[in-house]
């Protein structure tokens, strides 16, 4: 049965008249003797004010809804007879509560017309949204009449104290969702038509400090990669004169990437304590100083000392390079949160330009001034870049956050491992050609200039394509599609470069040139989205947007690329000697096929899980 409690001091005169109508209605329709409404009104006034009531002062008290234990229903209340404002629970229930003190007080209560049978002695169950206990009984919407809202005009619909059913709210929510979806579709059509203007607007909105930061990131990547790759034309001959064999020379080249593989995650983890700006400046300066020191190695006597000195300087240079490259990704993510892929593309453009232009620059400077000149020039540029970075790169708040997940927690995220796989196979595909492509082209009797241009096809096109892929990804947010496209094109490129024995095709310079160009385009599409995907993945698992997160992601990212760059030329070189160049490129293509399958399966599973979850929510929503 249902009982109503109202407070006279919280009801306006007009609403109190409506309360009297309730009494009249009960008196006229009941089989019992007529009650004196003034007496009942006085009874209602005796109800003490409940300080814990959730209603605002000036609003009607919340009616108490008592459920009959036998029927589990709420007594019907005729529409438009209740005064003032009532409250409806999330399930559309008419709810209220009264304290034990009131129930034990034995007050006389006004009984509505439909509950004339005697009250059971058993304690009724009170439906209350404020105390969701196990004995709470739901109210059947189909057996309860709606209660109208007679409130002040100042109150908003569905605001505090209003009454409406949940189904009405769902209908209006659906309509608003449809309108919002329509607006989003119109916005997507408009944005797609003006994509170029939007990209230009992004860069035109950069401040002078942001431009300076981007310039320093680009210049540092350019100079460091030039310093790394400039030794290719002349160092092997110099090392041979100093008594080093091919294995020792290969170790000097390969140790750079191996040390980066180990150092990058460590530096990324502790970057928050060193400071991203400080790590960047120190890393660039160390790279510059070690480049200058490498130029004086020719003064060391021949033999084992020359080998270990070369190895030691190369290790120090690698640590410096790992420090500033790792911090540069974190700085880019912090300064340009909406343009991460574009910034990574710009940095990769200058890094690729350095790898491509490093050997010819080193060769020209070596011919002009001997062994020392290339390292002195490039080292001086790097030291100047470090000094400029101190003034041009803004200071950042690198305070550590209370995050117990850390880098080991990131390695438990499946998407991170898939992105690491992508980075490794991308680095293998690019670095594998460094020691093997020239010998593969010997059968064409090409001049050194033409051989250099063949290398330029891959590196140069990668340099041009990288920022374009970054802009496309930032604009259309299509990282998964771009990565699949890049890996598929890489498979065809690797099969053509061999050419693969599976194709049963003849080796031709034209097909190799086309394949190298496709490889440059494809590797940019595969590599550029990975950093953005790693950041998105760790955010989904609760990592904060902080330098601590950026540093850990950058460390994993750079370590994976260094591992691929070390694995590609060393293992690839052994593979070429063992099974030949065509079968080696075929194996690399198959590695990409495995990646395509893994990436497709993973994202199909995620898509199905997301669709299933959405359908469940819609079903619950409709119910």
C-alpha cells in the first residue's frame, strides 16, 4: 500500500490546495466514512522535517512509496492530483524514504482511495534509490499510472525534482544522438573536402617557439645521422691499413645499433629524473664531441689499440645518440600532441636525409681534408646545435607522476608488441640492403655513381614520403590501414628486388629500381604510425599523458628500431652468404606476411569485441 507524507512549510498555497483535492478525492471514492480534510491537513503538518531529504528548500517532500508484500505493486495514483514536484528513480520508480522513527511513532496517515484494505503487520519493503539494499523490490511500470509534474517554470525538464519515465528519456536521447551523428557526418564531409587547408592551418598555427623546437629536433636528427653514416666510404679502407680485418670493421659498424638497443629503454625510463630537455642537449653534445674524437683515431698506432679505441668511441657516440633521439620523440609528443605523426614524419625526413646524404658528404669532405675533416665539421655542427637547443627549446615540467605501471607494464600490452614487431621488420628491411645491395648490383657493371643513386631511390623516396604519411595519419586517423598498406607493398618490393625464386622472373635493373622506390614509400607507411599507436595503446591501459609515459614509449620505440638495424645487416649478411640474396629477400617478405596476418587477426578480434560490446549495451539500453 502507498502512503504520502507532505510538509506544509515546503508547499505553496496553490500546491496545498491541490493536496486538499487529494483528500477530497479519497473521501468521495472510498467506502469508508468521509474524513475531515482540515483535520487531515493538520495531520500532515505534524510530520517533522527530515534533514536528510535530498530535495531543495521550497520543493515538495519526497513521497514515500510502500509496496504491498503480496502484490509487489504500487497503489495507483490518479494523474494530475498530486501537488508540487516528485522524484522518479532511474528505473522510473516513484521513490522516497522515511526514517524508522516515523514508522514507530504510530502517527495517523492519510490513506489513498485504492488501498482500503487493512494494513498488514509485516513490515513493507520500501523502494529507495538512495539505499540500494538487497530487499529492494522493483516497481512494475505497466501497473503504475504516471504522475504529472506541477512545478515551477524555472525548473528544467529532467532536472532535479522532475518526473518522467526512462523510456521518454531514451527516446529523446536517441533523437539527440541521431542529430549529433548527422552533424558529425556533415562535419566529416566538410573536413574531407578541405584536408589540405586543415593541414596548412595546423602548421600556420604554430608559435615561434614551436617552430624553433621543431627545427632543433630536425637539425639534430640530420647531423647525428650524417655523423653516423659518413664513415661508410672511407673508414673500411682506413681500418684495413691499421691492420683490422672485415669482422672487426663490421663490429665497429654494428656496435652502434647494439648499444642503442640496450641504452634506449634505460634512458627512456629515467628521462623523467634527468629531464627531457637536459637529456636532449647532453645527448647532442656527447654525439658531437665523440664525432670529433673519432676524427683523431688515425693518430693511434695500428693494431688492437686502434680497434678498441674505435669501438669505445663508437659506443660513447651511440649512447649520446640514443639519449637525444629518445628525448626528441618525447619532446615532440609533448609539444605537438595533435600532430604526433606529422612531427615523427618530419624527424624521420631529416634522419633519412642524413642517412642518405651522409656517405657522399663524408666522401667529399674526406677528399678535401683527409680523415679528420668530416668528423670535425659534423662534430662542430652538433655542438652548435646543442648550444642553440638550450635557448630555443622551452623548459618542460618533467615532474614524475605516481604511476606504478612503468615500462614493464607497457610490455604486457599486446598492441605495443605488435608495434615493436612492425618497427623491427621495418628496420630489417631498410638496413639489410646496406651491406648487400652493392654486391647484388655487380652483375650490371654499374659505376659507383649509379650504385649510389640506387641507394638514393630507397632512402630519398622514404625521406620525401615520411612527412606526407604523417600528415595523412594526423588528418584521417587511419593508422591501421596505412600500416597494412605499407607491409603489403613491402612484400611485393622485397619479392621484386631479389627477384624471389617463387616468381620465376629474370633479374633486371628496372625491376630493382621500381622495387627500391616502392620500398621507400612502403617503409614510411609502416614506420610512421607506430609511435602514435604505442601512445594510444598505453593511454587505453591507464597511462597518463606525461613525460614519464612519453619517455618509456620512446625508449621501447627506439630500442626496437636499433635491434632491427643491428639484426638486418649482420644476420642478413650471413644469410646472403649462406642461401643467396634472392632467398634472403623472400624470407624478409614472408616475415612481413606474418606481420600482416597477426595485425589483421588482432584488429578483427578487437573490432568484433567492440561490436559485441556495443550490441550488448544497445540491448540493455532498449530493454
